[in-house]
């Protein structure tokens, strides 16, 4: 698989604290003025065996005796060509770190994802603690928003096993 970047001490892509953030390669949305256009190409980035990547991510998450959560961004982690890898990565992270919070950004809305009725997406939606959904819309850009770039995007938090829309 290919990934665009790993940030081992990311304080931006989470509610609070520190995350290890994985930026996936490839995005079909091509949002105008996207902050990360370099990730649109699914062939961009570092080629790595997925098990090696999972080992590297788990090592970073557990480095220096500092609690880190995990964020998956893009590109588009839920593009058809990334779904199974995203699912596998989440499974491996949760297996080694059952109490970790997982954040996932997707240009697809929660409703669009639910309509896809895809086994990988269904697993991912049942496993992430936070979902930030919706395409970036340049005319709704708002730099004051936490965890999102435009006001049309939503933040969902897993509460009692269900993703619930929250105000942040």
C-alpha cells in the first residue's frame, strides 16, 4: 500500500492531546483549495507492506511512554481502493491498543457511507471514536472550527456504541 505521510506527534488532528496521524494516498473528491492536494494521487507517497506499516504505527503510538491516540486522514481513507487497508490498520491498532481513541476524516458524509453498505466501511464506522465527515467547501471555509475546515463538515463522537453528532 501507499501512504502520504505519518506525523508522530500531531496536536491538531484530535480533540485534545497527541495523536499519531496517518495521511493516506489517493482522494477522488478533489475539493477546491484542499489543504492536502498532494495526496489526491493514489500513487503518491511511500510504498510499504501493510503489516510493516501497522508495526511502525504501533511503535510510534507507544513510544516514549507518552499516550497518543490515532488519526487517519488523507487523501481519502474510505476511497474504494483504501477501505480494506484502512480497516486492517484500525484492526491492528485496536488489537495492540484497545483503549486508544481513533479519529477518521472522510470527504464522504456519514449518510453516504451508510448507504454504501460495504463490509469494510461498516466495520470502520463501528470502530472509530470520532468521524469527521463531508467534503471541504471553500466557500464555507472557517479557520475557527475545531477539527474541520468548512462549516458543512460534521464531527461525530461514539457515545454508547453509536456515532452522535457533537458541537465543537
